[in-house]
């Protein structure tokens, strides 16, 4: 479903606190930067959809920052990690905003602004037909690819129940947490979390290769990763430390918080806070 390119990027493992590889100086204080992705590789209707997906992404992140839900959070994370989870979403909110993160810790390592991430819509590199999207240029070593890039594969573009949040209604989803909640914005959220500087900035440290947010092992068919809401909740139960590092735990926590609020106010629906799951 998702993937990172650890092997193909020849990533150098760097221990926490190692500053020797910070060789990507960027204009962090340039306020002219915008929070929208670099869409120079897409155009027309595709660009319009990705722009709206960015709006959806921003909305989801803002909802989570403004309305953290401890009842939902405890199903995806150890409650003791609540502050670290909140810092991830606050950092994402800053990356989405015009100008990105100002005066970030660990100067020199990016991205600090979504405009530093190209988004493209192609099946190039999507050899596995079940891959939704993938990221490169994750920022773990001096040879991290630039520009940093998210690729939305054919399957990711076409398989989602709806691409945009505006096309999803509560009666489509029903009262249970399920894949019909997913749309393109949270798919992009998953990929953004692969860029290691999100965790670096949120937790004010330099994360080693065994500490960064990534796709943790699980039992999702064909991938053996903790993908989807059920696997994310199961991961939290068996290994809370890995749940804190799993992209999908953040995605489905955010989707649950977002839809709990919507369903409370639409047609009497309410997502059970943490389950059941279809």
C-alpha cells in the first residue's frame, strides 16, 4: 500500500544527536514560502484535485490540533505519548501554513515547509500494483534525494472511496470506523510523515533510523505492515512504542477525530470512539 525507499536511497544510519550530515542549508526564515506542495510536475485537473487535497489535509490537521480527543487517542497511542502526538500535528500545522516552520530546531535539515515537497501523479516507480503512494528524499543522510517527492500511484489515485472530503457523506460511512473514511488528504498525510524531519522538529531531536516514523510491521495482507485502522489499533495493543512510530496510527487517529466531530453533528451519526471497526 505504502512504501519507503530505504534500500534504494542507500540510507546512512545516523545515531541520535549526530549533526555531521546536516548539509542541506535552506532559507528557513524566508516568509515568502507557501505551505502548498510543489505542484510543478502536475497540471490541469490533476493539480486542482491535489490543491483541494491540500485544503482537506490542512482541515484535518487543524481539527486534530484544535480538538484532541483522548478517548480516541488511547485506541491508537499510549496516553503517555499524548504530548508527542500533539506535537506532531502542531508541527504539521506549521508546515502547512505560509512560511512553514520558523526557526526550527536542527537547522539545515528539511523539509520544514510543504512547498519543499514535490507531489507528482504517475505510476513511475509503482511496480507493485497495490502501492497507493510512496515518498523519496526522506532526509536521513547526505545523499537524500532532492527534490523531496511524493508520488501518487495509479492505485492510490483510483482506489480511494472518494478523493476529496467534500464528496464523503456520513451515510456513506456508517457508524463504524472503516476505509470509507479515507480520502486523498490523509493519504498525503501518511507520506508526509515519512519525511524524518517532521519527527525531528516535533520532538526537538535528531532521530536515528530505528526511531523515525515509518511503516511498522503488522498483518495487513500482502504487505505485512500495520496499515489501516484495525492494524493500527492492534499495534497499539501489542507494542505502544511502535504505534508511536507508525504512520497509520497518526492517519487513523486524525480520521477518527475528524469524523467523530462531523458525525456528532450530521444526521445523528457518531463514530464509536475507537471501534468497532469494519
